[in-house]
C-alpha cells in the first residue's frame, strides 16, 4: 500500500485519521463544492459519486481530495506519479475515508449529536496558518489561506464539523479493549525467538556475456520498462520576492499621529506604581485570617503556607489595574494600600481568600512626550509598515484575480522576476544533481505544485508578516521517461543485468532445491558450475528484526529467514536485477516469555491497540450500515479513468 497511508496508520493519531483523514486539516485536504443536489452525473460536473445517508459525496469533491492526497504523498516521494498512486490503492483509500467521514457525521446527526458553531470556531482558530504574528486568529490570514487553497468557508466548516462528530463517536469505540492472557504469551514469546542460517549470493554480473546487445532488444526492453525511467512531473516557477523592509524609508509617522498616540496611551506614560508580592490563596476567610496571624507573629509567608499544605506564589512587578484584573478589585485595593514588607488581607476573589505580602514598591515617574518620542515613533512606524505590507499583499492578490500577470505586478512594484529550472516537488533538478534551490522554495514549492496550469499567480507568505513571494508556474512538464538516446547507456546496462538475473535465478533455484533436499549450502554453491561469492552466516532474534523494521532497515534475506521452516532454503531476488539470494535456515530457537512480565505487558498493550482499532472499524461499518451507503460505480469508474489519463 502507498506509504502515505502506511504513515497515517502508524501515527499516534492513526485511529482517527484512518477513518476520516481527508478533512482533519482542511487547508491541506481541500474539497470542491458539495452543495449539489443533482442526481448521478458526469465526472467533470457535480455528479454524485456516492450517497451516504442524507449526504452526497460529489465526484468533484472526490476528484479534488484524491489530487490533494497525491500531492501530499508526492512531496515525500518525488518519484511517484498519479497513475502509480491510484493503481497502488490511493483512489480507493481516499474514497473510503470520505465515505467513512460522511457516514459518521450522518449517524451522529441522525441520533441527535451536533458540533456547535463555537466549537468549530475554536478548532479553526487553533490552526497556525490562520494565526497572526501574535498567535491570535487573524481574519486576514484566514481569508488569504482559503483563497490560496481554493476553499470556501462553508467547505472548511463542514470538514471540521465531520471531524468533531467523529472525535465524539469514534474515540470511545476502541477504548478499554480486553486481551486474553493465552493470546498474549505465544506472541510475546515470538520476540525471544532466534534463528541461525546462511546466505549465498548469485550475482547477475556472473552471467553477463561480453557482447553488446542488439539495438532492437534494447528498444524493446526500454518500452517494456518505461516506468523505471520515468521522471516525475516538473514545474518551472517564476517568482519575485519582496519584504516589508521595502517600506522602511518610505513610511514615517506625522507629528499629529505621534501626539495622538501619546494622548491615547496617556495611562502608559503617566506616573504609576508597580509592586512585587508573595501571595497565598485559601478556601475560607477563617483559614486566611489564621495564616495572616501566623505570618504577623514572625513566620515567613513561605513557611506559613507550607504548614497548611500550600505554597506562596510570586506576583509582579504589576500595577494595580492589572492585579485587579487577575485577582479582584478588593484584593488589589488591599495589596496596594499596604506598605512595603506589610501583610495585606484577607481579601476575596473568585479563587478564594488572598493573603498578600508586599515585597517592594516601585514608583515610576511620568514621562513627557519628548521623553517617549523615539519610542512612539518606533512603535507607530512598525504598525504602519505592518499595515502597508498587509495591504500590499491583499492588493496584489486582488490584481491577480482581476487578470494581472506576474510581469505586470513586477513592473509596477519594481520587483525582480527570477525563474527556476524544471523542478521536482521536493525542489530537486533531475538534470543537475548539484542544483540547490533558494531557501524560500521550501514555502513556494507546495503552493506551486498545488495550483492548476491555468491558475492565477499566487502570493506566498515566506516569513509571516515579513517576507513574501509573488509566483506563477510558467511550464508544467508531465511525468515521462527521457528519450532512449539520452539514457541508452543506462538502459543497456539494465538490460544486460536483466538477462543475467534470469540466468542467476535458474542457478539460485537449483541451489535452494539441493539444500532443501539435504545438501549443505556450501556444497550446493560449489556444485553450481560458476564461481560465486562465499556463503555468509547470519543470526538474529525476532526482537532485533522488529527494531530494524521500525527503522526501515531490515535486509530482505533476513526477513525471509524468519518466514521459513527449519532445514529449508528459498531463493530471493535482489533489487534492480542485481542477482539472487539463497537463504537457508539451519536452526530455530524458540522463545519463552511466560516469566517476562515486561514483555507480556508490552505485547498486551500492542494487542489492545490492534483490538481497539478493529472495534472502531466494526463500529464505523455498523454506522455505514445504519445510515446506508450507495456507490455510483459508473461515476467512480469514469473518474478513476479520467485521473489515469483515459477518456
């Protein structure tokens, strides 16, 4: 299965994502219009691909979701093309996840569950893409992100609503799964199992004839194995970078603005007082009075707090207004009326009764306009520059939407247009291994590879609020193998290895058959009639195999050895027609985990996850059965063929 889905299933959020990943981060898995009320129709319109309860999954939404999933996987695996993605199960997986997501939401709605607007608002506000430099939700960033991804707000909210419904329904389904002890012990014992064996290598080069292959044979091999040499889609990107520093020498606040800012923030520049406190909050007034008496008698506030199982917390420096906001006006009045070193309180807030010790008092004199002029100028300049860069990006987006080209904008704004060579989605240039993209391409590439060929130019935020790029895609080179003439030497080598591999397989199968009949591997190799590398001994435990598997480093022959019966041998192809292996298992040492509580507990935990996932899967199947799912196979087949490049 495609690694995209393998990564999802193995992640911490795998259980949730497995069933409704398509909408979890709606900005990444944008969907097309889902408001159609038409009947089953054409692929390119808003025909219905599936009916789930009272909802309809449109072919347009499915089409866009498949493309988004493919683009996400392609960024990790630049050699992937859409055809391979779909044939590897990508289309069917996306379809099932969408159906599951719709079914969960319809089931919840059917039985009175809902995800309120405020809850959806909270989820949207938590997305970093929608936040400003202060970490708060930014309406401007929100609208810009939706525009860049081609999503409307209704679609986004529908996605989050479905996910929130799934979170309420699905999470509890697999919770607390029980696992029988008799099932755990045998599987835990497998981790203690060890195996000893041998590996013989039968390389293809040992069977290659020193004769140049016929041109017709090379051409036929190239045609048959074109996918092996296919270069993924490449895009040529034009871009113009600009930063907010372009306004540094152009924007200065006026004297009127400086005076107005000073007046508006008069309290900041007036004389003020700040204090540092230690405070203890108690549940009752009586307890607070008793603690205050103990402190006044000579016990430190820290020791007094510890004597009643509490601790004193430090507060400040803080002014009276801020302290009143965090505690209460009564607490602030008491704390700011006491002298330094004195005890204030008890005074009540919503948290309880406060005892406050004034540690120190600092008087801050008033500051005149002239004294704070430089500070105000810097603040106003910063604000005006931020407003200017924000207004510029919005204006450029509007001009692009109205038909302006990148060249038009660059000329008007005095920007320099640069162009990349044809790049893969990860920024590599397949024609120049030494090519290094500019650092900004890390933010530009995902947008450039997400837009359609005829899309408007885009504004890409490189550094939030600081640096931007205006981009367009000037050329899209579809995935295809290069002409044979360009790679004839490589194809010839591969052809010769392919022919040698076929002969190597015959020898490897003969050796494996002899070993399985009782002949020692070393003798079977010696009797092969061709000089081969020395036999290698191997040994490992299944636990070591599992650790290597998590790191993606398990040698194929070692993995094969752990699936064989003792005293047998099997042949295994090496990658890229390099040859064949013969793996012989000499000895199997079974493990016993009955006394290993740590291993039993770890295995039980893993089984609980497996059982929980299965329970959840069955629950989702039951929800689909309850609301009803009807697939339009004609539309699905047509859409898949369209994505594969058919008619």
